[in-house]
């Protein structure tokens, strides 16, 4: 396997194969109730406690569309720079699953609510545009649980009827790394919009991954296989690498690749056949007779456009222009809505360069170590801003600031109070510093002679001694200035 510049190629003998990837992302709409019923969508409830008669498919029950979910889908479409369709149709997708009470899923087929759009990826080698084929609304199935009872499969219908947006990409992705950045960007856009929380561990975001391979430079796409229901970015990447290599091996052996649906076994790190891939006619799609076509006016769409916040791409542009950040710094700071909020709260009252360095350096390291989101940070934006101001105005040095930061990680305490309490204030009085410097010079006359004889590196020795005697509290900038002046006499 080789990556030449940004190419992801699989090599066998003299043949180089390209990987072609398309994703069908299932994003759970952030709403209090389901797509066609008023049942709660709260995560973690006792099994089968959030199931209405509609969700359980009792005879005679009629679905009623949730207007808020429709708005959330349109909002997401606008965020994806996509065409919003004035008319869309709900269809019945027929298949049997023990946890699908109706025996069909209400989805959209030929007439989705959102048409073509795009997502821009910031890759190390530049920007890449990934096309969005469509976004359609559908209801989720329930959940089959196989690992509680040794003889029976248990069914939990709490998820039955939960509103999903299926976001279908074009086959524009060509490496596991692009998939990683794409999912993160998609999740970031939806979090900014407030349309999906993106919590993969709760099942709010999962994807079917379509993989095919072709010889480098060939126009015709290979036979694709779909890997169902992958619920983490890491597993998506692992599944793609395994599946692409499996297909290449088959082609090298001059065997055919069957179009099929496969599952990814996370323990064995391999994909395995689930069923031959259905075509649309296998699902016997037809318009749902209980639901009228969904019609939205341009005025309705325009009113939703007014609610769209500043999205990651626009925020990145503003951060670069307003704060003079590098594209790399801006990309990191806008990647998550909570991070961008935190950054702006800190920079409202403190130095931008220092804020950028401390957030992307010390703070991110702390959050990674403790496995926390920035919203769970033990250090508030207000207190980090105060710490930065203490460095900027010379009250403490950068080195002392790290000590104060460490204390703040255990209790979100005002850094000014910590500096006062622990007597950490930097010594910036020139007269006091002169006394310290004179003492070090007098105690090390032999080193002074060596320094004046051309041993310039000894300057660092003197600085080290001064900092040691001052307990790290001497102002490094002033120490350097005064010391240089005294040693040059």
C-alpha cells in the first residue's frame, strides 16, 4: 500500500489500484420527538418505554409528520449548500426485520427533500470538494440485541420511528484519511446548525460505506460492496483498508467481485458477507398511502435560511482575516462549535496569539489526557483569559503560568488569586533584579572572565543561576537586558 503525495494506492506486482469510496451517513435528527409520533427520543431509557402505538405499528395507526424534523432536514441541506426541493414524497421501503414492526420503513426514494450539495475538505495537500448526491428523511428501525439471552434475540423499539437524515455522498472519496476528515466536517456542520449531536457512541451518527477498486487511471468504476452500519470513524477506516485489499486480491486472482452487502467484524478486523446487495426494485418502493407529498414553499425555506448561523468555512475565513491566524490554526479552532466559542470568549479580553497557543497547546493536551470535550474543560474561558493577561502584562512569566495552569486544572480557580496565594508574582523591579544579578556575577568571577574571553554560551549559565536564586520569579526579559549590559562593561 502506498501514498504518493495524496494518492492512496494499493499495489500488487506491477499493478496500482485506486480506491473509490462513497458514504451513506445516517444522522439522527436532534429533536425531542420522533418523525411520525410524539414519543420521546431521549437516549438511555429503559427498553420499550418510548414506544407509541404508531411506532409499534398497531393496526389503524396513522403517521403524522413532525414539522420540526422537516425544518432540521432543510437547515442541514442549506448548510451543505444543497438544493432544497419544494416537493418531496415519502415511500415505503419493504423488507423484513424483527425490529421493524411495520414490515417496511418510511423513507424517501425518487423525490428526496434535499438534492445535490457539497462539502469542502481541508486536506494537508489542499482543499477537496466532495459532492452530496441527496439528503432524505427516514424513520429508524428498532434494535435487535443478541448478547443478553443465549437462546433468544431481544427487541427494543425505543429507536423505532426516530427521525434520520440519510446523507448520500457521491463516490468522490479516495482514501481512509479523506473519510475521516469528511465525517468530522459533516458532524461539525450539523453541530453548528444544531441538527444532529453527532454522538457516534450513542448511535446518532453511523454510516454505510461503499467501496470499490479500479486500476489506476481507468475511467470505469469497479463493482462496489456496501459495508453496513459502521459506527466509528476508526472502524470505517479499518473496514475500507480491509475491503479494498480483499477486492484487489480477487482481481489479481482474476476472480469476480460480487456486489453485496457486508458487515465489518471489529474483533477480527475483517468484512464478511451479509447478503447479496439489493437493488431498488427488491425493496418494492411505493408512495406511502398514509402520507401526502410534502410541499414546502420558498418563503418557508427563506425563513429557515435566516436561522442559519455562521458555519465552519465562513468562521475559518473570518478567523484568518480578523485574527491573522494561519489556515492550520483556524481549521483546528473552527472544527468544533464549542472550541470556536471558547476561543472567541478567551480572545474577547486577551491577546490573540497567546490565546491561540495556549488553547491549541496546553489546553488541548489537558483535554486529550483526561479524554474531555472542551465543554467539560476544568478551566473556564474567563479564567484562561485572565491567565493570559497575567503573562501579557508581565505579572508572571510563561514558565510560572504553566505552574498556575496546573493548579487550575484541579480547581477552576481565579489565576490572580493563585498567584497572590502562592506568591508567584514575577519580579520586575529593575533595582531588585540588579541586586540578584550583581550577586551572581560576584560569585562567579571565573565564569565572567571566560565569557568576556569569547565563551558566549556561558550567558545561559548566568541566566539559569539568576532564575534559580529567584525561584523562577525573575522577569526573563529584564534579566537578559540587565545581564547583557553588566557583562559588556
